[in-house]
C-alpha cells in the first residue's frame, strides 16, 4: 500500500512538473507569436471560382535591403510551425510565413490542393504581396515545384523533421538549388 501511495505521489509530482514546463513553453510561444503581425491577402481560387483569403504571419521591421525570406510549411501544419524561426530571422530580414490554402487560418479551396496547386497558390500570394526575389525556406513538399518558380523566388533551402534516411540523402543533394547554380 505504501509503495502505491509513493508511486502515485511520484507520478503526480512528475505530471505537475511537466504541466509547469509546458505552460512555460506555451507562454514563450505566445510572446514570440505576438511579435508577428497577421496579414491577409486575396488570391484567385485555384480549384474553384471563389477567391481565397490567405493568412500570413509577417515581420517587416528589419530595416534592411536584404531579400525577404518566405517560410513555407508542409502538409498538415501551418505557419505557426515557423514562429520560433521567424522571430529569430526577424532582426535580420523581412519574414513572411503564409498559411497555404486549407492550412492554418487560410481559406479552404473547393477541394484539397496538390503540391503543384499549392505552389501556384504560393506564387499568387507572393505576387499579391509584391514579393519577388525572396528566399524560401520550405518543408520538402515544396521541392517538386520550386524549380518552376524562379521568376518569383531567388532560391530555397529545405528542412525536414523527418528521420527517414532516404530523405537525408536527397536533402544533401537539394540543399541549395538556387537558379545561379
């Protein structure tokens, strides 16, 4: 009986410690996100006739003439994935983290969009924002259409949270595929 009570007390203390840590991390995330500004732009629908409103988290106060950076998420996540990175980059460059259609706070299109269609939506959003010559930091899903968008972006960097060794080999080959190469 004493062992069960001690185990219960130990588990309760661990749960309390974990809850305290999560609360601190959530507070830190909220402070970082508060420094980013919400921005909304409309683009033409990709799969349907209705226009789409796309949300982005933006920080434009860098005061530099460097090319801006566009942080592009993958499937199933939104721009909030990039809040810590956006905050770190914001002191050096203008940072834009859009929610692609069907993700985050952006509108959903008539149907779920494929990779090429998400790329077209991103290019339309960048056009609506007047972003030409931006660097793009993306999750691997954007790699397929990247090479077709050189007129919009200057180059790109891939990152992945994947532990798949096949992706690590591909990533080494795709690390920087700027048009100058």
